[in-house]
């Protein structure tokens, strides 16, 4: 009987990309200025690492019982995004951190949800799913986008008093969002777990690893992701210029797609198997986790790790996109039914945003 | 058998605060410059007076039959807010008037509704309620916030032509909102009353007073509220500075909580008794009454009572908060079901706004 | 047996206005500077021509089978609006073109829908209708308004780089909207037609004309509309000044009501006959057709026909009105039930916009 990790790698072609992990480190010491090459290599290395990380988290979660497991999934589910953002945070690249937060929210809400609806709808005429989870996540997301709206729209934020206000408000909002996220877990994992039943046990689809292997993978791969992320963050801006992409497009679209690749694979496979509960849960759950857990944690960690404190002020266009994405998710999941065209509509919304960001002249970010 | 007014006072600890009514008047003639003290005393005096006013209105309403009673409740239900706003109007404090209108709408929609859901949800696992009333009130509120959005966002309102435009538009919108409110009453009390059945007869929970006592209380207490409101309005700004609160926070949060204390007591007690119809009806009904009746009446009365005409231009932040509050109420009441976490989400939204207003640097109101 | 065209004219008093068609042409050659008179005459001539056009399109559609017919209705249903807009496009009056697009979307969504609900509700206590069609059209409209929001809110659009960005983005968005519209037809006419059943066959209410007559009418009347539209477009600005109306009001309200008169007649008659499926389908279908087909086609045609390319940048106020109209339609049709007051609410929203546009000082458009 083969080692479960090797079996997994043989089974999942995405993991063959693991070969790029050593290649990145080799590349960085041999050609530290080949930014475009390093960018491509780091993307190719992050995708399989994210997949491993996601499987390891789920395996630990499966072993530790439903409540602790749900908690673990809810805190470590976006570990890749968190580690990438931490690398950018330590480098003081707050614009990239914020673009990747906003981009992950919009990409998960529109691209992951829309593509799940479309892929599921191409195979199944009409699909039904449990609305309870979608409603909870959409509610949390709506709260988070409103919380991000406030510091981003205060007109006098450039004055000294304004800057202090934004900073204090950001810390208060960060704490409030984490509390809301925690209470949401209490609600869905403890007091009202029967409402979210089908979405929950759906996630135990794949065979879990033994606990020791899962924990070791979790630790080892996190370190690898952190190391590769540093190469990624260092090379991303110059690579973007080489590709003719605006920094807004890279932060919003490319980083979000790279960081979320593993979850997308699960969400799309769930949709094809007519288990839309699972897909909707992953897409909106991941978006709300980034908005209510990853982003606030980054604000708080910036006091320890960053060169200066980070606030929750976003570029107004990003706030508008997050608000529209949240509203779209809320309107679209309201009926609990889906067909292929719903997916098209949601994907088109994402395309509108991606198009605008791609064409945006460099100054206007 | 004791007098019903005395029995009520003995029964309801809130009414023991009535002792502060004479204390306010004594304080004002003895120490007219002790603004902070007078502010605290006037708040303590308004709360029991508002409770009496609310009970008197309901007693008259109970005696005059369903339709006339509903009409009376709908016009006098926010008498306290109206009288406080009239005192501010006569003093020409239009910023306070507008902040208290916007604040009452947001506080009723988010705080009163959210706390009702939370208090009810802590006692009952899942609560169901009649959506018809919530839909009607949310629709009226949405109309009103859009109507307030228009004059508040015209860019050239500072020019002479712009100012005239805003003033004419405000009067037209005020008339339109009052007509919409009137037609809404015709709909819910007359042509389609069967849809709103359970919410209606719920309000006759407490034993009504005899008509004579109710009318006398209504008249007498209104005069007392008017007198105490003048002390409140005169002292509020300086007391706010003493407490380190911004004027925006005072108008939006403090005045709204003081003016709505009586309704909140009823809404919360309804939620605990699993009569959420009642709570939702009070919270959203009160908000829509302020938006479609109190605010327009104040605009029209400003031509008679105020030093200059008042318009319907609000601080853009206030309009955004009203819009978000209305949208939240509309999304949240859409399902007709509630659990404790729904209350948490709505309360958190209120906290986000309250936090921002509390921290706001003084210039940015 | 009389000729079907003559029978139709005798039957439908609106068609008696056809007498104004020759009068317009006579007026234009005799008194080319009597702008106000020519404006009134051209309005009186367009209304019956639009009615004929609409009937001819439906007759051809009825003869060519359900799918091809639906396709024809979906492309030619707003032929009058398209021809008027083309006349304005050729004259380089892009402000009028855009105002009439935005106005047609808002007028169809709020006025046509609201008046249908009100007229139906005055006759029937509660009306139910198939939500599927309303949901689809509201989704398409929401996508379109978000697509129009992006180019309209980019801050630096006045710079050279910004202008090029807006132009490229407008063309990309135009193509994307046409694709979305086409996929929407594929969905509602082909893959999921059973969902939209009742709304579809409802439209075959009137006796269709023979194919030859219908095609001849379609061709001949289109030419007449084009000729009258030129008089209309030439005279509208000066007539507006004579009537004391702002250009924004004329483009938004007057042109939209004139261009949509024929569809309104059908929608209102459907509502009175308790066939709200039909009314909602016409109102929202027409709005989404203008947003996703007419407007993008005009952008693309402006490269061939106009003096300079037209972009999709709208006056921010117009974008806000379109967004609110779409959101209102989506909230209001969510329940699939209607009563008279729903119509009042939607009409009031329209009145708020019309009032603001009527009173707007000329500079602020």
C-alpha cells in the first residue's frame, strides 16, 4: 500500500506542478532579476501547494470532530491567501494586500460562484440547493462590505485628524468583524447547525489523511507557501508591467485566481456532481472568511509585522465592486435554484469588472 | 380600586423617572448654565413622558375602532420625536433636526429591529412572522430614502439656482411622501387590511385607559414633552462637547435612542413573547412614519415656525446610512423567519455606523 | 370583408392620429422654423406609427413560429426607440441619445410596470404572476446598469488616456451586453422555455395580420418613423425651451413616453385583463432590450453613422436612476404577487425622478 501523499499526487494532476517548487528556489538564486520568469514559476508552484494545504486542513478537520473541524476549516481555509498577503504586508506593499483582499472577495463571489452555476447548469437542467448557508454568508459579506465602505468614503481622510480617525476606526472595525465572524461560526456550527446540515457533511468527500501526516503537511507546506509567496510578491509588479497588465488587474484578478485555485477545483467538481450546496458554501464561505477574518487579522498584524499600521481604506472602485458582488450573490442565491444562465449572468458581471481593470490607465487605480 | 394612571406608574419602573420632570424645570431656573446636568436630567425626564404618551395614544386608538385607531397610531406614534424636532426647528437648529430624523430612521430600522431579533432569538430557537407588514414598510422606507437621496446629491446645490431648486424640490417631495404615506394607510387599514391582520390586533396587549384619561394625558404630557424638549435642545450641544461626543453622534444616536425609548420597550417585550409581528411592525412602522410623515411635516412647518425654510438636503453620509439601513431591513425581513444571529448581524451594522459617528473628527459631519 | 389594416385603424382610436403623419411633412416644408408646432405634430405622428410597427412585428412573429417569433420580437420590439435614437445619432446629438436610452430604461421599469400594477390592482384585489420572466429580465437589467456604471464613474475620464480607456471599454462592454442578451434569448426561448411558458403565448392576443401585409407595414412604417423622427430630433430642444422644460426632462421623460406609447397600451390592457405576466414581460423585457441591445448597437453603429464614436458614459444621475429603477423592479417582482399599492410605490419612485428632472436648473444635467 502506497503512502497516502504519493497516492494523492499520482491521482491529482494539479499536484504534478509541485515540481516547480524547487525550480522557483533554484531560479531565485540563479537569476534574481528575471522577474517575469520568477513570477510565472511562483504561480505554478503556489497552485499545487494551495491544493495540498487545502487537503491537509480538511483532513485535520475530519479527524477532530464536526465542531472543531468546522472551526479549523473556517480559520485555515484561506491559509494560502493569508500567507501571500503576509508576505506583501511585510514588504510594506499595502496596495497589493488590499487589492488582493478585495479581489479575493469579488473573485470568490462572482467567478467561483458563477462558474459553479454554469458548469453545474451545463450538466443539470435545474439545480436546487440549501439557501440557509448562502443567506448567512451573504449577510456576513454585506456587513463586511458596509464596514469597508465607511473608512473608504470619508472625504477628509487626507488631513491629520482624518488619518488618525481612519486608523482608529479600522482597528475597531477589524475587531467587530472578527467578533461577527466568530458569532457566525457559533451560529452555524453550534446553536443552529441543523439548518446548515447538507452543506457541512458534503465536504468530507475525499478520503482524509492520517492526522500525523496532515499536521506535518500543514506545517511544512505553509512554510513552502510563505517562501514562494515572497518570490511572488517581489516579482509581481515588474512581471505585470512586462505582460502589459495594470497593477490593479494583477492584484485583483491574478493573485485572487492563483490563491483560490484549490478551492475552485473543489467548488467546480461539486457543481458537476449536482452538489451545489458544497459549491455555494465554498465560494461564499471563502469570500466571507477573507472579508471578516483574513482582512481584519492583517490589519491587526500590521501593527506587529508591517513597517507602518495598515488601515481598511480601499480604493472606492474596489468598494463599489465588493458591494455589487455581495448584492449580486444575495439576489442570485435568494431563490435556492439555479440554471446555466444564472452562471452566465454572474460571470458576465465578473468579466465587466475584469475588463475595466485590465483597460484602466495606470494612474487611475 | 386605584386610579389607572397610578396603577400604571406603580407597575412600570420606567415611569418612576417621572420624578425628573419637575427636577428639570427646577434645575433650569436655578442653574441655567449647567448644560451637562440639564441634558442628563432632560433625557431622564423625556423617557417616562414618551412612555406615557405612547400608552395614551394606544388607549385612544383602542377606543376609537380599528381604522381610526390605526390612523391615530400612525400620526401620533412618533409624537415625542416630532415635539423634540419642533423645539429644534424653532431654535433654527436644522442640523440637529436632520440628524435626529436620519438617526431615528437608522436607529429604528437597525437597532430596534436587530435587538428585537436578538432578544427574541435568545429565548426562541426560530421565530416566524407575517412578512406583509415588513414588506410594506420596507417599500415605503425605500421610496423615502430615494426621495432624500435626490436633493442630497445634486452637485451644484451651493449656487443660487441650485439652492432655489433644492427648496422647491424639497417641498414637492414632502407633499409626495405625505401622499404616499396616506395611501399606504388606506392600503393597510382599509382595502387590504386582512393581509396585515396579525400585526394589527397584537398592539392591544395592555389594558387601555378610559378615553377621558387618555385624552387628558395626551394633551398634558405633550405640553410637558415640549417644555422639557426645549431644555434638551438648548443643552445638547454643550453637553455633547463635555462628554467628548461629536454633534453627529448626539443627533444620530443619542436623540434617536431617547426619543424612541418607549417604542423600544414595547418592541422588545413583543419579541420576548414570540410576537415578532408586533416588534417588526413597531420598528419599521416607526421608521417609515418618521421618513414619510414627520420629516415632510417638519419641512412644511419650517415655513411657518422656523427662521428660514428647511430643505430635505442631508449630509451624504446620512443618506448612505439610511439607504443601507433600508436595504438591510428589506433583505433581512424577506424570509419572514429569524434567529438570534440575524439580530447580531443587524446590530453589528448599527454598531459600524455608531462607531464611525463617534470617532468622526468634528469637521467631517 | 374589409382590409385588416383598415379594420385595425377603425378599431383602434390611437391610429386615428395617423392623420398627423402627412401634416408633419407639410408643416416641415411650409414652416421649418416653427419648432414647437413641429415637435407637437411629430409626437402626435410617432405614437400611431409605433402602434402599427408593434402590431406588424407581432404579426410576423406569430407567423414564423415561437422561437423565430420570439427572436424577432426581441430584436425589433423597440424599433421605434432605435429609429428615433438613430436620427439623433446621425445628428451627433449624443446627449439626447443617452438621455433617451436611460429614460427608456427608467420609464419602462418604473412607469410602465408601476402603472400596470396600479391599473390591474384597481380592478383585481391581488394579482399573481410568473416570476421567472421578471427575474431573468431584472438580472439582465442589473448586469447592464452595472456595465454602464463603470465607464460613468471613472474619475479621470477627461484626460487623454482616460478618454481612450472609456472608448475601448465602451466597445468591449457593448459586445459583452449583446452576447449576454443573445444568451438570455437562448435560455428563455430554447433551453428553458418551459419556465417562461405563460408569459410567452400571452402575446398572441390580437388577431395577426397576413405575412405579406405585416412585412410591407414593417418596411413602410419604419421609413415613415425615420422621417418623422428627424423632424422630432431637430425640433425637440427648442420646443423644450419654449415649454420651459429642461433638456434632461425632455430626453428622459418625454422621448421615453412617446417611444413607448404602443407597448404601454399593450401592458396596461394586459394588466386590466389580469394577465400581469404579459405586462411585466413587456415592461421589463422592453427595458432590458434597450439596455442590452439598443444601447450597445448604437455604440457600435456610431462608428459608421455618427460624426465621432459614441461611448457608454452616462451622466452620474442617470446611472443612479437606472440602478435604483432596476433594484426596485427586482425587489418588487420578487414575490410574484401584486396589489394596487405596489403600483403606487413604483409610480411614486418615477414621480420623484421626473420631479427632480423637471425642476433641475439647466446647468446641472
